[in-house]
C-alpha cells in the first residue's frame, strides 16, 4: 500500500512547504482540492513540484464535469513535464454545494455525468499532443485540419510525459453500474457508496464495501484509493486501521483531515509520517 496526504486548506506557499515536509516524512503522494473559486490547485502543485523530487502530486479531486478539458489537459501535461512524470489526476462530478450554484455551473447530475465522460475521452486524446477530431454532445474539437499550426508550434505543445496517459482516479458510486463502468476506463477507484435513499453517503466506505467493490470490478487492475484519518501519535493503531483496507484490496491510503482548521496540527500529522512501518 502507498500513502498520501491531502492538504485540507492553505495557499500555494503552504502547499509547497507541506509537500516538501511530506516527502521527507515518507509519504508517497501529496494532494490538494480544486475549488470552483479559491486557491488554484495547479499553481499550488507546481509550487510543490519545484521543491520536491519524487513525491506524487495530484488533486483530490478535480470536478471534471465543470472544467474546460483542453485547459486541464494543458495544466496537467505542463506539470507532468515539469515534475518528471509525478502527476495524478482525480476526477468526479464534484460537490454542487461548493460553489456550483453561486457561479451558475451546471448542477443536473445526468448532464454532469455526460460532460465528465466526454471530458475523459478528450483528456486521453489531448495528452498525446497530436491532431484529432472529436464530435461529442457537449464538446467538439477539430484539429486534423490544423497541421500547419502544429508544425508552427501554435498547437500541440502540451503532451504529457507519462504515457499512455497521466493516471486518472475516478469516483465510483457503488453499486451504480454506470459509475463503476466509468472507473474501469480509468486507472484508479475513489470509492463512494450510494445509500438507501439513492444519494451518495457522506462517509468513507468500509473495508467490507471496498472488498465488495473490488469483487464486482472484474478485469480492473487499477488502484483502489481510500481516505480517512489515523492517529499520528499511535503508530500501531494507525497501521491496524490502514491495513484493514489493504486486506480488502485498497492500494492507496490518503490521510484526509478535511475538518482540521489548524495548519500547525496538519503539519504535525504530516511529520509523524504515514501509517506504516
């Protein structure tokens, strides 16, 4: 199992400094969230890339249904080149209560799912940095007639370093067949559970639910990524909690303290290191 740390809040300088601390402390990944309006995730991660050397860098998560796919492809590919191939992109529909309505973003779940699926198609094409044509319901891209612009370097400069693509972790709302099928197109599962009321439960999946999700995804060999909190001052208890998920099939543990307002306590937990020997 690998171990990442999610920064709950902070500016780009904080992200850079805390990512450097996380690398020293032995964490495998460092993640920030991508708000509708706020600290820019890709500027923060770029700052982190400049003062780290091997820790993976990514979002938790990017609401791809409301993002411009070619802008995101440019940002992620540029950072992938800069960091030496350390980018991970986490995607989902996004939480509509985090600014969607205030800025007039689309809130309809079906439309957001359609846009998410098409944006995934486009990212895979755009990261190659080559001409293509794409005709979707929500996005249309016509680059095959732009050969001269490619030759002149006006288009196509932002190819990802990692090939065949930057790893994509996608939210899978279990047991929705459509949602889980989307995950199988990607490189990692961010588990979510649909409750009896038909809504996504606002809680982490249990180890038993993780095991059931894994069993339902025949042929899927990607990462299974779980979030939670472990006690930094009790390593044995932390290991017991994380390893319960590892036995269920999880491959990444993300230390996520979303409700922690004190940056000093966040830094303390980073320095205590991941829940492993």
